[in-house]
């Protein structure tokens, strides 16, 4: 079924709200473009999981039987230069190989 039922503005608002809710607002710079037979979702996030949640949100709104093509153009990248980057100390997670205990027998 084509996307003629709701107006494009109402559909865009519904998609924006559902994506924000489903992803807990973790898709940044969200843009939605709606044509008669295509929905384009653009944005950026820090994980593939959030990108998948955005797709789930779109399918919840339009239904899986819709004839519109869904173009999911959500960039997944987190770098120090990116606005998505959040400082996470890596030192606690980076360990040198553990030395064998002093009482261990050599192999």
C-alpha cells in the first residue's frame, strides 16, 4: 500500500517521534524525507544497535507491508572528532597480559 493515507507532514512527525522514543534520542542530526514510494532516514549514531532500533521504529509506524522503499542512511561512527563521541576512559579496560603467579610450576 502506498504512503497516501497520512499526510507527509503527519507521517514525518510520527516517524520522528517513534525513532526518538525507540532509540532514546540516540540518532543525532535526524532528517526524514518522504516521497510517494520512498522514505529516507538520515542521521548519525554511535552504534549499529541504535541504527537497527531506528529501522524497527520506521516499520512500527508504516508497517512491514508498506510498498515504500526504506532508505536507512544513518552513519555509525564514533571518533574523538565526531560530535557523537563521549569520553570513556580506556585505561581500565586495557590490561597487560597477566604474569603467572610466582608459585606456578613452569611448563
